[in-house]
C-alpha cells in the first residue's frame, strides 16, 4: 500500500502498489534476509490494507466482552455481583482485564497497532502526494494529433518564436511549463500542466485525516464524560463520588477533574399553552451558582439546552429535567425517617407523567418502600389519572406502599429508581392518590407518608474532550481538501512547432491536450477556447513581424537560456 | 504464518509497554493484597485538609479539634448499600478502640438529615457525623487520596496526616490492621 522509494508512480494507480511478499532488498547483497529486511517487511505488513482490516476486525471483536460482561467503569455493582455468583471464574477474568476491557493492555495494543497502521499508510502517501505536486509536466509527445484534443494551424512565424508566444500565453493562464532541455534543444515544443491544486487538495485531505485520528485519540485518552442529576436547591462538587456516572479516558484519573462546585438555584421550563403545539417546551432556564475552586468567588450562569457552561476546562450541558416530589415519612414510633425531594423520571406517555420510588430503609419495625407516579397536571379520565400538560398546574402523586426487606442491607448496590419487592408485601390494595399536603396513613400503625410539594431537577452532562476543536478543524480541512481534489481537473497542453508544411514556407503549429482526470467534464470547451487563443496570439505576433525572415525574434527576456526561463515559469505555475 | 509471528511479537511489546505505564507506587503498602486497603509509609502521608461543618445533630464541628488523636474518618450515606453492610463493623471497631483514644467521625455524603439520623439509630452508631450534602468535604479529600466512591474510610494519624485508607466496604481485619500500624 505504501512505498516511499517510488515517487514516480502515480499515487492513484493500483498497479503502483507493491506486492507484500518478503524479498531481498538492495541492503542485503548475497540474498540473505537480514534484520533490516525483516523490520522493513514487518512495517510493510503492518501498514498494508489487509492488516489494517484485520486490526479493525480485532478491535470490533475485542469490544464484544465489554458488552457481554459487566464493566468496572460503567457498572461496578454488577461486577461485584459477578464476583459473588462466579467466585472461581471472576478473578481469572479480572486478570485478563475483561472487567475493564477498554482500558486493558491488550485492547490498547490493538488500537495502538491500528493507529500505527493507519499512520504508516497515510504518512508515506502524503510524501508521495507532495512529490507528485512538485513534478514537472512530461515532455511533449511526438504526435500531438493522437491526443484526445488537438488542433493544427499554419502561421508565418519561425518555430522558435511560435513556441515562445505559446509559452507566454500558457504561462499567463497559470500553467506550469516545461521546455526542451539541453539534450533536445533542436526541438521546439512546450509542455504545460495545470490543476496542481488537485494534488494539494489530496494532500490536505490525507493530512487532515491524520489530524482527525490524532484528535480522536487525544479525546479518548485525555477526555472524560460524566453525568449528574441535581435537584433544585442542592449542590454538588465535581468529584467522582459525587457524580452519578463517570467515564474517564485512559490517562484520566479522578484527580484530573476540575474542582468546581455547583448549586442549582432555580429551574424554569415554559411550555406553549395553546394551539397545535400545546405542551411543547418554549424555554428552559437553569440558574446555577458555581465556584471554580474551593474558596473561589461564586458566579452565576443561566444554563440552557444549547448554552453549556465552560468551567475548569470542562463543559456542563443541560441535558434533561423532571420533577422531584417531596415526601415526609414517619414510622411506627413517630420518628421522621425520610424527608426529601425524590427525583421521578418521565416515562414515554408524555406530559411529564413521571415514575419513581421511595425507599425508607430505616423505618421501624419494618423497612418501607413506595412506588409512585407523579402527575403534573392531573385529570381523571374514567378512573385513571392522566397528565394533560407538562407544567405542574395540578400536581398529584399516586402511591403503592410496601413493607418488608428492601434488600439494601447486604448484597449489591441497587438502582434508586427501582424497588425490589421480592421480599416485601403490599400495604395498600389500590394506588392511593395524594394532593399536595395530603397524607396517607399506613395500615397497622406503621406510620404515614405525606406529599409535601415538589421541586424540579435537571440532569447535567459534564464533558471534557480536548480533541473536539482539533477534530472539527481537521474535519473541515478534510472536506475542503476532498472538494478541491474533486473539483479541480489536472490537464496538460502541449504545443509543437516545426517548419512546414513545405520547407521554408511558414510554420505548422500543433496543439494537443488531455485532462488526466475529467470526471466533471468541461475540458473540451476549455481546450477549444485555449487553442483559439493561441492561434490569435500567434497571428497577432506574425502580423507584428516585419518579414518572414528567420531573424531571431525578441524573446520575453533576451539572452536567457530556455531552461532558466522554464524554471522561472515553473515557479510562477506553483 | 510469518505475519502472525511478527504480529504476535509486536503485540507482546506493546502489551508490556502499556502494562508498565500503569505500575509504580511509592510508599504505599496494601493490607489485604488487593489495593483496596492501604497504609501510607511515614513521609508519604498526605496532610488531611481542614474543614468546619455542621453535624447531623446541628452543632458546629471543626476537624482541627481532632489534632493529636488518631481519627477514623468514614464517608458514608444512608442510601449506600455497602455503607449499611459495614456499619456494624465500624460500630464494633469504634467501641473496641475508644479506650486507647481512637476517634471516629462520619462524613454523611449526598444525604438528608432525617434519613441519616434514622440510619444511625438503626445501626446504633454513637460517634458524630458531619453533613456533606454537596460533597464539598469529599472534594477536598479527593485532592489528597483517590476517593472514587462511597464508602471510603480514612485513618488520620496524630499529626493530621492521612496514614491509611480503605476504598470500599471496611472489614474488621483490614481496619484493625491499619490501626495497628498507625496507632
């Protein structure tokens, strides 16, 4: 796929790709296959398309255990559970890193090799493209009439002058020129080529692709993602134990988190109250107070869905919201054993009909649990409660009470949104509906639960991705490079002049042209226009000529050898 | 066949290189063999940050008043299943080590007073706890030791330095082993 030593080959010619069989190189005379050859061969293997595809497949394969086994990073509770249920197998899986697949050395090995493979493929290709962008046009072919586009006419100018005029016209059009060198000075021709930006575009695309890879790696290694649900009036600090979820990059530790603290002062959501879009949100506003470090000055900020807060190098996004009904629970002894807002999560039925659970593990004599539904604007439709509007205009909760063992005193950590009723018994036969301020008296003197009010909550995503901006820039550059290489044609024009048609009478000028890549068409018209332009320039020059004698014509810069001029034109062409 | 051999070789080198990058820790010895209970050697003990906070019973508490004593600082919450598991262990160790002068202090994380007091009543916890609803105290300690979750238990020596830690559920043998080395 790559070969640095063959700059002459066309980078897009499949025939230019070398076979990847080992063979003695020039560095090993006598045919022995030395260490250098082995290394070269291994490198060629690594950077071949075949190995890149194998590595890509391996990467996909290696991710499979990550989705089949519980992972330490995202779900440490399930890992502990796995240890309990598979005491013999779990330590071995742990030794193989299967509980932390994406941070395991063997996983890192695969993606590092894939990265090396891609880099090893793109970098030499970049050099080749750079070389190809600097090459001169080829020498003019002998029979220009055989080219896809050609024209021929006779003028009354010496051949040398005719080529000179043509060179001037082509150079003025931004072509890069090539003139005969010392060996074939006897010939009068000029080669011209245009559209090198195509190669520059290609080069840009490849370099930008590499940039995207590096950016993604940067983000993956040094970035992190975290989530936190924050109830209005509460605060949190950006530290692992205060986050609900934390997904660090390979080189990120808990100490890399920015030490900010944040309080949700107020959250408002407005909804369209009439018309077709009734119930659709019209505005969100989360007013937060934050300090960048402990003891620092407190600042306020209004978080909105598309307006994240930048703090300590991280971005805090508002990604969701909901209602947290407030409950007070007293137990059989009359002790207040629960008094807090409890986040409920909106289901799919719309209008923020939300579900949640209340766990009271320290109620006496038995633990209490409640499953509940919060209805922001409740309407009784044939005996079932429905929410008709997302704002809390008529908030009610509907509760089912349980008593027994919540399963919280041993075993695995459990979700705060689920109630395991396996070891509990129902205290109420039907769901009990409570308005704000109403209480439900539990049977057998087990106590009461009171629905005291509600507050909103927001869910925040805290992300740090150092590769985001570079990836965006590289992505745009890659697109730009791709567009350049698609839209620009590389085309060549040759002009030959020779004495003729019969000796001593005039000069025959042949113009030939071809587009190397003419996917978008249009070269035919361009060539016709250019040939006409050359002819008129020649005729103009001929009429300005006093006689048809073979006097040396006044060149553009008299006395300069043709090759030097060509070099100059080449410079202009770039 | 050759390709596979070379690939395996390169793979091995990369694995070893990435494996090495993760090792290396000075002054830390594990108590239980799996790095969740550790003792920091003298000279490698981070200074515990100071804090002033409100206890669950409503009085002010300054951590600096514990200077000169060995303190077991337990980060817990009534909502946290492993905290409920270790509560009776902590209560037992606290009762045993109170006569030699070891103090116990709880830091109640992301909790409410009502639930926390009910927890303390259930598990007969007699030592005080300060409320850390916003995790601000946890944040200060995380700058010194890698607290990755609740529960975490720290042992502070007489000079106010963090001498040992249990990351996760405390066992009787781990905690007493750390106290034996610090005491």
